[in-house]
C-alpha cells in the first residue's frame, strides 16, 4: 500500500471522520450503549444522583423551574432517568439533549434534541463521557526529542509527521511536555475549547464534566488512545467500526474557563456527597424485611460499581459554578 492510498491524516481529523463523518461510529443506530457501558447504563442510581444535583442547583438559583443540558447525550438515557426521578418532586425540568446523532424514536417528548447547547440556560449542564470523544491530535517525541504530530492511515498504521507548532506546541509545553524520545501525548487544546464553549452557554448554575481523566503529574507516558467495540477494548483504528477515545486532561479544561471557580474530585467522592455510597444494608434487615434487604443489597452492589476504586469511582468530576448575576 502506497502513501497515497493510505491517505495519511492527523489523529484529530481521522477521529472526526471515523466518529462523526458519514456512517461514523456515533451516528450508528445502536448508539454508544451497543458497545460500552457508562455510569448511566450501569445503574439508575447515577441518574437519581444527577437528579439530586439538579435539585441542589435549583435551590441555589431559588427556582423550581430549571434547565438540564446533557452534552453528549447518547440516546437520551440519562435525561430519561432524571425526568423519572424528578416526577412528583415539584421540580419543573426543561431537558435538552445535545447530540450529533439523530433523535431516537420513543424518547420522552419533553426532551428537546439539539446539536449544540442552548445559550442562556439556567440550571445544570452535565457532560458524562463527552470530552473523551472530542477529537484531538496525538504527538510523539522523535529520536531527537522533537514533538511531532502522529499521522494515521485508515487501517491504523502510524507515522511521524511535522513538528508540533503554534497553539498546540504551547499547550504541550504547559500541560504535557514530552521529555523522552517515544513519549506520546494527546493534545487536549480542542477539548479545552469545547468545554469553555459549553460552559459559556450557561447563564447561571453549574457545569459538570465527568470523564476518564488525568492531571499534570500523573499523565500516562505514552498517552491513552484506544478503541472500544462490542464491549471490548480494541486497537484504535479510524475506520468507523469502533469508538476512539483517550483520557482527558481535565485540569487543562478547568483552566480554560478560569480555574478559580472549578473543582476536581473523583466520582467516588462526588457520588458520596449525593448519597451513593455502596454501604451494605444491616444484616438485621434480612429477618425483619427480607424483600427490602434484597432490594437494598442490590442497590448497594450497583452503588459499589459506580464508586469502585480502579473503576468508575476513579472518574474525575470537573465542576464549574456560574453565579447568577442579576440584570441591571
């Protein structure tokens, strides 16, 4: 195969085409749930926790009418769960699903389907496993230590391209310097910009990003680019047949919006604050209320999965508060 027929591209362009181009992975009818399991799919406890968070935001804003913007909404599973959890609570939820795929059949008609966050929203903007699928370029240090873009062909073969320059080089120098030949990094600048743009749509409330992530001082030395298909991790090949993902430098995303109002905690801690702990029910309940004990035990198992160290509990939650500024 010649260089011409390989059609070499940077990873950012190749990922964009593979995930969101014609026939792209994220436009397939089965949706993400057909290939991997997020916290949303793992347990309804996750949606209930988001519903509690939404209630907190509504209380802070002093309103019972609040917006919930789900960025990277998949097929609307989280919104459906939150709407169910808030039914009868007195909270009026205006739900927006932000997704590039078409609206799925059977989705609650209260959900507005859109390809971009609504401007002026007041409430909670929630992005669960969205930023890891914002396409980015990959850099690798060559034998002389120069950071170069990694180019890829449709079959997954790679080669080193031009030296990283401009804003990308500045981002690497600040957030992920490559100090040894062979070291690799995902250049997270497009994710910083995507997050800043999403947050800017919020007039008041909180913006939360939840993702596989790392911070400066714990970056993976060879990056984390990988693929997922049918529930299994597979090589990252940009052919549209699989998810392409890499962990997010969430500290850089936080700084892109001004870090003063940002908080980074693990999912274990964030869900614990919202009442999801994984504690087992007291054994005495088994004799006084056997059915209740079984339900509580099942719930504890689901909570344990959501908060497990070495698993979903290690996800990072980036929270940015947007204060309510009264109009003049």
